[in-house]
C-alpha cells in the first residue's frame, strides 16, 4: 500500500479522534448498544450502516450528547465526553428532518450557532457568507426555510452544522428525503465539502450504496453490535459473515460442508448429485464443518456451452431475467431447485441478447471469486 | 353560481343574527329616552315616513358618554382589567400548555379532558362556587385560618382581586388550548438542534420554543382579552360595587336605569373598541394559516 493513501486505522501510532470503549446503552430492558468498542480517526468519513433498530442512531445521539451510555466511555480527542452536555461539545449534527428553524431566514439559521458563541457581527457575517458560498446558497440567504426546495434545505442544514467548524460532524440519514438523482449528486458534494473542510464526518445511513460511495470506512451494525468495520471494498469483497455479505449488495449464499484439499484450498460438498465446489481461502476450516460460499452475481460467468478449465461449473435453466438497463441479472435454476443469480453487463442491444427464458446455460466461476465463510 | 350559493348562506346568517340586531342597537343609541314601551322615541311609523323619522335621530347619547366621567373611567378600567387578566392567564396558561405538550402520549387525552371538563358545568354555577370559596367564611379563608397562615379572614370577595381570579379561572382553557396546539406541533428535533448549536436549555426555550408558539400565544391572548373586556357576570358577582367595568355599567343602564339609548351607545362604543383586537386577531390567524 503506498503512503499517500489515507488509512490512519492501519497505523498503530495514530491516536483516534473518537473512541468508544465498551459502550453499552440500555432503554429499559432493551439493549440498543451492546458492549461496543470502536475507534474513528481524524478526517475520516465514517459510515454507520445497518437496518433500522440496529443502534446506529443511538451511537450518533450519544456522540451528540442527547443520550448517555449506560456504561462505558466515549472519548473525543482523548477526553471523556460522557458528562459534557450537547451545547458544550465540539460536535455538531445535521438532523434527518434538517430541523431548520422555520421562524428564521436561511442567513439567521446558519448564524444561529455562531451567535451563541458570542462572536462579533463582522466575524459572523464573514463566516455565514463563507458557508453560503460553500453550499451555493448565496441567493437564498433572505428566504425562510419553507420558501426553498428540499435539496436546498438539505444544504442549509449542512451549512448550519458546519458553521461552527466542529471537530466532528454527525449526519443522520442526511440524504434520506431527497430523490434518487439528487441524492447521487449530493453524495459527491458531501465528499467534496468533507475534503475541503477537513472535518471528520460520521454518517448514519441504511442505504448501503450511499455508505459505500461516501465513506472511507463502513461499520455494519446489527442488534447493537458491530458486525464488520472496514473500507467499502473490503466490506464488499471480503465480508466476514453471511450477514454482512447479504446486507451489502446482491449475493448468492451456498451452504455446504468443507473438505480440506491442500493448504488454502477446500472443496465444498453442497448438494446431492452436484459436483463439489472449489474455493480458495486463507481461513481454516475443519473437515465436515458447515460453511457458506458467498459469491457475487457479477463474478459468475454465464455461457451457452460448458466452459473448459473452470474451477466451478454448474448447469441450469434460466428461470427469470431482471433487466436493469445497464445490467441483466439471470436467475438460473439448477436441477435440484437451487436458484443462482448471475449478472452480466448489457454491452449489446437487448434484441441481440444471447439468452432467454428456459435456455439451458452453464454458470462458472473461479476458486477465488467467492468468499468462504464459517457463519 | 354554486360558489355564490355557498357564500350566501353564512352571509345571510351573519346578516340576520349580527348586522340587523346591531343596526337596531345603533338606531336605539341615536334615539331619546322616553316613558313608553319600548322606552325610547322616536318609534318608526309608516305614516310619518322615513325622512321625518331620521330627522329626529342625533348623537346626543354619544356626547353624553364623553361628558360623564363614569363611562370613560369604566372603559379604561375594563381595558386595564382585561389586559392584566390576559397577562395573568398567559403566565399560568403557558406552563400548563407546555406541561401538557411534554406529557407522555398516554396522558395527553386525560389532561385535555381535565381542561375541557369545567365546560360541562354552567358558567354561572362555577362563578357562584367561587363566591363560596372566596367569601369571608369561605373555604379559602377557613383553610388559611386552619393552617395558621393568617389570623383574621382575608377580604377577597367583592374586590378587584376576585375579578382577576374569576376571569383567569374562566378563560384559562381559551389560553391553554391554542398554545397547546402550537406546542404539540413543535418538532422536538428543533430544540435538540438549538442545543447542539450551543444553546442552554433556557436559551433554547426563549429562542425556539417561544417564537414557535407565537401564533398560539397571540390567539390565546385575543381569546381571553376580547370577552374579558365586555365581561359582565364576573365583575357583578365577584367584584362588588368597587369594581368598575363597562359590561356592568351597560347592564345597569339597561335594567336599573331603563335608559336604552345610552346603554345602546355604550354597547356601540364597546363594539368599536373591540373591533381593533378582533381585526388584529383575524390577521394573525390568516398569517398563521399562510405559514403552514
């Protein structure tokens, strides 16, 4: 890995900006966060990803100071912030609903936090103008929040939370209310702004694509626990569990029993009358241990004839085709009823597509294409 | 055409039940007192024609209102009492509404019920009940004597204090309900956002909660101020002879003095005074609905 790549989490010398230490949060008898430890570094764009109710919002609210952990410690720049009230933290939050003050103009909304700091008028005016320019909102300064569009409101919320130049910016589903097209544009805008300001961003989202696009690292959460914390490509390519593999993107999961072949090579017996699958992994599996093969649809090749020299090869019949425009996903039914998804790019026009329903096809993939998982 | 029919009905209603009676009152206020039934003249009769009838009307009664200090003192005193009671009602009503809006979801219907419950009893009976509480031998004095806080009973009934207590008690729901409606709609994340941006709890309240409930406060204040200004029952039952309010003067002109023309003049002036806050109230409601 070359030295210019931003990866402070790989450097043991780096001090984290935020450190969750054995944090547990209970609401009555419900455990929202379960003995969780996590380090987040300066200048990171960190995504907390998970289904609703997984505890990601609670994590964020604890960082903002709206909730206190039942036990454990949260450090910001090496200082325990648990006893610090929200208005005294160098942390600002962009709310899911944006929470713009409807009785104030855009200008006053952005100036709100600065005024509370007791800054002089000139400093405030300069800073507000800077924020308006950063978010391209100069023209709307005099308007009230209900007089601008959803996308503009989103930018006002961002400008307001950035105005005080916080050490840490929290974004709670920041793009949830925007339509798909605007959301994509805004994702890149967020990344730009994060780079320009050098602020550490922590974003909460349930949209895996959004997390993958914007984040330097992604934490996948479930039921108050961290399932995996890694860069987007690692999360996608080498998930550590079936849960993570299944949560991120589309995947085929094949359950079977492992059989040792040679160092780093295993065979997986997965169905009566089917050839064993061949997989390469650095993990250790016992003979006969239950294991799962996770393979992404786009890593499976679909051909009319049996390919020569493929590590894994199965035959089936096309059951369904999902046409996505740029891609087509083929649902191939094997003789034993298993459905395997394979994806190809539509490089040719649809009229000249090679396969159609009920065609007999061969699916093949290499030993390293999939990931062998124990759970 | 259908639109016209839709508007026509409420307008006809207003015309029949407000404008016509009001014009009759205006007419009486321009007449002279007379020993007859009804006790004023001129009476309109078709024989003499409308011209002769109009010629007899004059503004004498209105001039009289400015000459006798009783009337303008009563107007001023009413304005003052209405204003002070509105402020008192606001000071008591706001915390009540705030508490209701912050109460847990399951408690709110009960709290709302408790606010509305007094309306199930006649207003008059409730004011009489206050006489029983506030009198020299009333429950309040008995209680205070029993606890030893006072050694001689307090004189509350038949003072202006009793009027304030009566008005605040009676009109409290009209203050609480609009403020509650405004606070209930208030998005909790706005308060969190204010705190996140550096506000203490108190300053978040001043900078966000109060301005966000402004329309509710204004509506509540008008709903208390307007009826309190012309209030008659409370000052006559609780206020005794010492309290001067225009509603009471009006009553006495009509029923004790049988001077319908002067009483009507008092009523017309009172209505003119009330038009100002009513128009302001309407404008506030309109602005509130535009903002939504």
